[in-house]
C-alpha cells in the first residue's frame, strides 16, 4: 500500500466514522499477519488467519467479520472431541486487556464462504473486523501457501479443512 493510499483510507475512515471513541480504540486493537491458505479452485470455503492484540485497557468483543471478497465470514474454533476433529461457530469472541489472540490452523480461524473471484497465491483482499463498541478495524489478508508466522520454515502443513455441519 502506498503512502498516498493509506492517507486516502485514513481520511475516508474519518469521514465515515469520525466518532472519537471508536477511532481512538481502533488504533489500539492491533491486527497483523493476515493470511489465507491457498486452496484448490473448486473449494468454496476458505480459512483465514491473523493475529489480534488488544492493546486497550479494557476487554473488547469481536462481533463479526466481513469482506467484499466473500459472501459471508464466520468465526470458528477447531476442536478435537473424542479424537474427532470438528469445529464450532463462535457468536463472538472476547479479548481481555493486553491479550494476544492467534488465529491459526487447528484453533481459531475465519471460515470464509463463496469467494467472489478465484484466489491465487500472492493475491490479497481486505476484511473488516467489527467490535462491540462500534469500532471497525481493517485487515489485509494475503493468499499464501505458508503462514507468515513461519515464513522461513516451509513444511507440509497444508491444512485440510474438514467442515462438519
Ligand atoms: Cu471452520
């Protein structure tokens, strides 16, 4: 993203929600390392991962996630119950003050349904996180084979995402 582009987004953001409380909160919920594992073209459901750090002095609650690139996005958590891998949808996610939450394979993840276009390695798209006090936080997701958290250690951890309905 270029300098000019960031400024544009910043000004646009001020215009849309110049609400001071939400805006000051926004700068203190840090999101990073957004990525989505490259998936076969016939898959209509993709996983999304990122790191969220609540740098405010109070608990925040992530209510929903949306993107122009997908029809819908849910917050999921993978679990192994009686030796069987499954996942459940979370209605929201509370993050304590100074808590860092890592969305990753086998744990918390975004379940993104019906991409508007094919996603290839190197593509990126925007998602928006909405919090309970109205704060909106934007995050860039990169389509990649590997997590940016282990970029130097490529290993065959291609995540097979079995979805239990
Ligand atoms: Cu899922």
